[in-house]
């Protein structure tokens, strides 16, 4: 795969060699799914999925639905950005969901407010000194949890040469254990107004889109991005050409874990609570978003744009199922089938292109 | 001489590790808010009575839980308390404890063999049927009090594989079917939010996007009720116009209730269950008889009595 997709050694990513950007196919899949929900909605429910059919609201589109489609995937989407660059280097990160739990617990402990409805905070973790701190502190502390776990992940993978699957699996278990230990399994709640504001309204989407643009630029226009694709395509050749692969890998995992911490701050602020089981399965949803978006698990191929569209497909599916009032028992079965179906289609398309 | 010294050493070791009056506890999952309160209640009662507890986490793994119980039996504890991971896998635990003649108490989750437990085994919990029933009847009552004769609600379910979620959802339908609801109740849609606040926010916002008018939300737990409230407030819905019900009476829910956002919750006395299970285990270990089904009652919480519960969970 790696040689056919990127030519000699895959060191140079040459956009002109592509007849049609793979993102376009993913986008077409998104359009097809949206149209399917629209048609099914009109046939089964007599309602529109995308367009506004309510008299008391003005506007062409159902903006409430459009915004929830993005909002509900923004948190996992932030993680998926980090996971995408990990997968592009040929690695995998299973620890992001647990890092969300650990970072959320730690960050929220420094974001609490002293008085709740006139009573002292019933969920206080520390004493009065940790109450009502400026909002930047919990954010930085939360981020530092991610950076630290990322350093451990990256160092294990780069210097002990154990497979990323095992290193991040270990972190997945340990970070979840840490999250539970932090407050003996108790939830941490009642944050300050300032902390609440981070994840309120459409802020998670703004953060997601902002970070997506940033990481996209990083992956397409900088040496960091070029090296990531190079390592994923052919690690040996990259090493031979004098690139410090080990140091680069550490950086890749640090960025991935830091993004998981950002997601932790967003999700704990949005829900105004941190719980030890926060983020369970997020890592798999994030990997699924990337893979649906055309990121190859073999490394060296994929893009942030693809992952963002993959995230949108996820959002459309969740909203579409609720819109159709599909029985809850069927939803997960269908969701799994769609994930696999999307990758099968992508694989088929790849083979088709290889023959040309 | 050397042998006698070693023997003495072993005896001394056994004296500390055999836990002559120790009680082994296997919890289904440490990582669960409600079970944590239960565990802490048990721990506090143990300290109060001077009984040493060895509490282990089965991490939602049936096999691991059975191993833990067999380890307790092997180390000769005086009684075992189990919070079952899977309520249909309890017969093996009953058999293992009965074979070793060690008393066993199931706590919080009703074992499938609850009616055939041997004499030195018991079950301590709240009657799960009550929670959803109390919640639904009170939601109906508040809808009626708001001057409605017909009302439509959304139902948020917990994890679909979970007995409490299935039971509490069935309770809603049972209350409606039995005519115990004061208003004519219609369920617009019922979906799962997996007990999670975040998923409940998304689910509620998705429902709101369809624009269907509704009068309330009945959630299987408080976390989801709070998620619904956060979504409704974000959409600018006046919380006085809707009735929101949950179960658990968590601190977060009580705060939401004081703020006038949540209207109904049901208090399950987690700490009481933990303490009750420990008391039953101690009695059984002394050979005293206990009721085989000890029910710690659920209590309805509304804005009127919310202050009484602030310090309980």
C-alpha cells in the first residue's frame, strides 16, 4: 500500500499526482448519508432533516439540527485531530479516552467554586485555596496532564521500541486508574462561571474548528507535517535521510495527548462536571472518525480535512437516528455497519486507483 | 528449634492476615458514583463498629468477581458482601460460599436466585420497581398541578443492558397503563443516553431540533436529567414550563433542584444500603438470623423537601 500510494519511498507528498482528492469521496459519502436521511424523513416522518418546516421559526435550514450535528462531535473531533497525525506516522493512540478522564478530573479540581446555592461546595476536592481560581490555571493544569502522559507514551514508543498499540494500551489502563484514584471515584462538580464559559454554546465547535485549521496547516505546510507523512510511509528511509525519527515521534504523541486534554477541558466545562468514567470509548470513536475520513491505518495517508468530514458523518448519523426515532436497540448495530461500510468502500476505491 | 521459630513466625503472620473478624467485599465497579457512596457508607459503618473490611473492585468482570469471592473464602473471612456485576451469575457465588459455610450478603443488585438463598445468605437493596414508579407518578402530579390534562414527554434511558434502566423505563409504562398518572401522558420518543450527562445534552438538543412541543423529560437517572436541563437552558427554554425528573438525588441534581431547574428525583439510600449490608453480614457471621430480603426504602425528593437530602449522599 505504502509504495503504491506515494511513489518512491513516500518521502515527498505530491498533491499533483492525485486525480481526485480522497477527501472528495468522503464528502460524497457525507452528502449521500444526509440525502438518505432527508428522503427517509420525508417518506417516514413527513418532516425534513435539514430544512426548516416549522412555522414559528424563520430561515431556510433547521439551524438547531445543523448546530447539534457539529456540536455533539466537537469534543471527540478534537481528539480525532491528534489521533489522525498519530495514525499518519503509522502509530495508534488508544489512551486518549482515558487521558480525557484523567485530565478532566485534575482540571476540574482546580476550577471549583466555593459556594453553591449559598452552601459550601459539596464536591470540594481541595481546601479553600483551590476555590475560584482564575480560569487559566485549571486549563494549564489539565493540559500539563496531557503533555506528561504524551511524553510517557512517546518516550516508550520511540526509545524502548515497544509497539504503539501496547504503549498506549498501558496508558489507557493507567490513566483511567489515575482518574478513579484522584477522588476515590467521586465526581468533581460545580465549577466557576469562567470555567463554565469555555464549553458553553457553540464554543466547543469554535475550538474544534480552530484547532482543525491549526493542525491542518501544521500537517500540510510545515516540516513537522512532511516528516510525519514520511515516517508513516517508510520509517527506515526517513531515518536514513537523517531525520530524528525518535524525537519526532515523542512530539507526535505529546500533541495527541495535549489535544485529548483540550477535549477534557471542553467536555468537563460543557457538562459542568468531571467524572472518572468520562471519555470511555472516545479513543475508538476518534479512530473511527479518522478512518472513515480516509486516514490509512498503515500510515502515510490521510488528512485533517478527511477526519473533520469523518466527524461530520458521525454527527449526521447520531442526529439522523434520533430524527427518525429509530429504536435505541438498533442504533449501535447500524452505526457499526456504517463504520465498516465506509472503510470497505474506501478500500475498494484505493484498489481501483492502484490498477490505474 | 529453627522449625519451631518458623512455625511461630507463620502463626504470627496468620494471626494478622487470616482476618478472624474480617469481612470481604467485592464491588461490581469502583468507578461508579452511586456505588462509591455505597462503598463509603459501608466503610464508615465498618470503622464505627471496628470491623476490618477488605474491599475489592471486580471492574465489571463476572469472572474476576468470582475469583475474588473464592480468594475471600480461601483466606477464611467471616462473611462476604457482594455487589454483583451480573445479577444472573450469582448462583455460582451462592454455591461457593455455601460450600465453605461462610455467610454471604448481596447488596444493591438483586441476584437471580434471591428466592432460593440458603439461610446464611441475604439480599440488601432498595426495591428497584419503586424508583421509576415514584418518579413517574410525581412528574404526572406536577404536570397536573401546572394545569395540564394531556401531556407529552421524552424518556431518556440508561444503558440498555442495565437492569435498572430497563426496570425504570418499564415503570413509566406501567404507571401509564395502570392509570396511576393524573394526566393523559404520551411518550414522544424514548432513547438511550447511556447514563451520561454529555450524551443527554446531545440527545435533548437533537429532540429540540425537531420542534415537537413537549411538557417534560423523564430520565432514568439524574446525570441525564441534568444533561437535558443544560441543553434546554442553552436553547433558551423556560425551565418553569417543563417538568424534569431523574433518579438518584445526586449532589448535582439537588443543586439543580434548588436552582429551580430539576423538579423530581428519587433518593436511593446508597450509604444506608452499604451500612445495612454490613450489619446483616455481621449478624450472619455471629449465627444470628436476619430477614433474607432487607429493603431500604426509596424516598421522593421535590423542591419541598430537597433541603433534607443535601447532606445524605
